C-alpha cells in the first residue's frame, strides 16, 4: 500500500468515515481532482469524468457493498496509477 494511495483516499473521503461511496469518489474527483493533480497526489491523466470515476469505483468494489475500504481502493489505484 502506497503513501500516495493513502493521501488520495483521505482526500476523497469527504465525510471522514473511512469508507468511500460512489458519490464521494465522483464528487471529490470532480471538485478536487485538478488541485490533487497539481500537487502530485494523482496523475493528471487520472482526473477524468463521471463515467471514468464510476468505473474506478466499480473496479475497486470487490465485495459489491457500494462502499470502498482503503484496502479495496488501494488494490486498484496502486496498480492503475503505477504506485505499487
């Protein structure tokens, strides 16, 4: 698990409950994505639209409970963004 994945997870966890919902991922990437990319938290090509954000969520939601734990999230983003 990378430190970058931890920083990104915390930035996307808008309500601070330790889980990510689809809405949090979509809203946070839409509103915070450009500044996260500018500060190197996420690659600039990782900031995409609603469909791409939703697809990222679906890829990470391994147990289908509509909430991402840090472990589910990092398993996907570390690989997708080349952080592992």
